[in-house]
C-alpha cells in the first residue's frame, strides 16, 4: 500500500462549464493508484479529470481519467524502485519493472495532455530539465493548461 506521506502534492483538476476547478485529493485517495483513479472519477469535469501528484520531491505522476479510459505519465520510471504509486503506475502501464542501472526516463503517455495545450514534445523537454523539482514541473504544466496561478496558490508556490 502506498503511503500518503510520500506525496507532496495531490490535486485534481477538471473543467466545469469551461472553467478550471482544482481540488486537493484527500489522504485516503493516495493509498493506491486504484484509489487515485476512483477518486478522480468522482469529479464531474467536462472530459474527465486530471490528477497531478508530486512524490517526495523526486518524481511526478499525471493521471487522466475520462469515463473508463485511464492514461498515465510517470516522469521517471526508476521511481518504481522507491514509491508504491510509481510501481503501481508501471504495472498499470504493463511495463517491465526497472533494472537497477536503468536511466531515469518517463513512462506512459507523453501526449496525455496534448489536446489541452501541453504537447508531447513540450512534456518531454520539461521532464528532461533536471534543474526543476516535480512541483515546478507540475506548475509549468498547469500554466500551459490555463490554471497556473490557481495551482501555485493552492500548493504554496510563489514567483520570485
């Protein structure tokens, strides 16, 4: 079982009548990937809901749920060695468990948000920026989707 203590940020983002809504995901939802998916299904968004999770300042996970369809993006496949949610994401994607000497590469769908303005190439470039922490990467994603300020306010990020 995953530990909510591993999760620094856990937000649901969804559009209702064209307006972005953000809500924190409660600790019980963070105990497993299945619980995150079930938790996201309860949001009424136009086109489903997006889960934005940062795990212990190391990695982020984007979960997009629209009806029965679930899409995932894990920023670093090697995180499966450390975090249960990352391991469950790898299993959900049907990918092999990472080896000890594997490089930190993303796993899943880089185009997960392309229809909303964050194209696969841009997502790949963002993930390749090793100077950014996961919360900063998620902030950039939120900005490109149109709810950056609300995301930053909710998670306590400030512009210098």
